[in-house]
C-alpha cells in the first residue's frame, strides 16, 4: 500500500491546543515531518526585532516638485559650407535645422539661481524654465563647468520656492531617496529608490573635460530617464543631496542604475560660478592610482611589499607635479593617501571630489602612509598654473600669456557672452612668437567656444597636438587665429 504524506500546517491555535495537552512549545522543540529523513524545521525568534513604520514620502515629494523646474533649450540652426561629395558643383551651403532639448533644474535660492547639468544647456542659444504650476521664464546661463557637469541659471524672482541643501557626506548605502524631474517631457515626476553605491565614476566628465574632471557619483536605483538630467536627488526630509546626471543603460532608457552629483560638490561649484564667474578649483598636484589596480610586480616599483598595498586603504601616489602644493609639502611617489581633512578616501574618485570642494590658497590636512607609518601634513592648494589665488580677477599663465576672465561689462561692450583676455606677454614665449598682443580676447580653443578660464583650461587639456586659439581685438573687425603649444598635464 502506498504511503501518503499529509502536509502539516501549524497555526497559533494548534500550538495552544498542543500546549494544553502537555506538549512543550513548538518554538523550543524540533518538529519532524514523516518521510523527510528527519530534517528539522527551525522557528525564527523575534528577539531584538522592533516594528517599524513604512516611510512616508509624500511631504518630501510635495515640497520637492515646487522647487524643481523643467528646462527647455533652443539651439538655432546654422549655415555650414560643405564640399559636394561628387565634385560637380563645388562647395555648397546647407542650413542645419533648429534643435530642441530638455532637462530639469533645481532652484537653490529665493532670488532665482538654479542648478542644472552643463550637458543640458551646453551650446543653447535660449534657455526656458517652467515651474510645476506652468509659470514660464527665460533664463540666463550664468556659467558652466564641464569638469563636474554643473551649470547655473538665473531667473527673476524674490521669493521663489528654493530647495534646502542636505549634506551628501551623510548619505548612506541603503537609505531611501527620491528622484524628482521631468523625464521624457512629462510633467513633474517623482520616483523612489535606495542608494546602491557611492563614489562611482563612469567616465562621462573625463570625456567632456579631460583636465579637472571630477566624478564621484551617488548611485541609486530610483528610476531616471532622459529629461531627469539636472533634477533633484532628495532624501526623505526633502533636502537636496544630489543632482541627477546620468544613467547606465544598454538602451538609452532606465535599466536599473542612475547617478547623481553629490550636493556638497554641486554647491561649491555653483557658488564659485555665482561669485567668481568660473570655478576656482584647488589642486593637490598628484597623479594617483587606485590600490586595487596594483599588482605585486607594480607595487615593488613603488617600494611597497605585497602585504603593504593589499592591506592598506587609500590611494597610491604615482608622482607629484612640480610647483604644486603636494610637492611643497613633501608628499612623494609611493605614499598612500588615506584621508582629506579627516574624511577617508579609498579611490582617486573620492579623493578628487574631496579636494574639488576647496579653492586655490585653501589649506587642507592630508593623511598618508609612508614606509608603514601613518602621518599627516598640511597642504596649500594651488591652481593649474601653480598660483594660490582666487577671485573674480583670478588669472593664469599659458604659453607665456597671462590670462583673465572678461568682466561682465567688457563682454557686453564686445557683444559676446564671455571670453578670456590676454593681459601680458612674456618675451621669448610661444605667445610672443605667435604675435599675440595684449588685449587680445580669446573666444575659442581648437574651435571650441570658451567663456572663462575654466573653459580655457578644459579645452587646452584636451588638445594633443597643439592649441589653436581664436578671438578678437577690441575695436578691430574680424577674427584672428594663433597657434600655441604648451604642455600642462592634468593633476588632482
């Protein structure tokens, strides 16, 4: 006769009856099912467990949508000259069509300053912002920074619904976040997710800016799509902790991972643009390599034992840049940087983000390991040209030319949005040999439009075979081009 096994379902009521009949509590006893080779069923204990209430996102969501705007851009079509590919008619003129774009932005002040992404407004001839209540204004682009993919817009207003800034350093893995923006040209949209990683780099800014690129994204699984760029990443208190900037996707649409620029970095960059007209970034003057990319053979080249670099947590110094703050402070090849101002760093991305929050002339504390010993040193940050100054009239040197940003009045008088003016030329320099004179206004580098020193630095850093600058002399007609060559390596 075939044996029939009847499944046993134990409920609270059955447990009580068994107890009344003299059986001990099932939670204290192993229960065996017939025919299962005596495999025990274990009952989980609720010791130490506390009941939690579900998170209510509605207050943060309702407040956030008032502070996030829809950014729409217009890039006017241009007439271009192209060669007839068959050679019958010679060069032909073609009219490129107008291009429309869209993204999001976050109001950060009562008087109308807005943070968005550089890639949202780059090259646009007109920028329009629309509030959640349909109020629409034309916005002015105050400044951009390709290195961090941040841009600042300005609209008129005196009591606008700005978003409170949170501290992105306090963001923790697994915490709930909201992504707020205008994806796919929809109205204001809120999605929820958790922080799935920190300190991520995906190479976008490095491709855009080369020198001065900073990537240390907050990674989340909140759904983000095209149009969310420049929108807000918000914690459950409704505070801004990031600016949504990118997604990782094989299709171009959301596939599970989105990336936001930490609010602490975005705030510093936006503050520089508003105050100085361009980003004033301090550099340590180090070339770095992550320890997890080292091998035992490569570690030996830096005087490190296999155990030393595998057990250490930090970033290895490959070399120091001459005339940099790091060189002056005595940091050298083979040192392992462990912290910046007490904040632990375990990758070049994290270190770069921490340093990017400071200006030339700021002093920071750098923790490092040398020969197995932990030490600390104070480093005064400098800019790429080795200077330690910051300000609206900050200058830099390149190929023997001293450069500064155009003032707003100068730009207005020349009918341009921005540029870089040559204020001095060194004898015997590449700039002197190119016949550049004082007063020349640089408007482009290798045909890339520039508006300030930060743009200039990024553009020359991307040049491999020399630099071609274009611009004008105030009061003279026409455009002038000059070839320069200068080797300024990028550094952190």
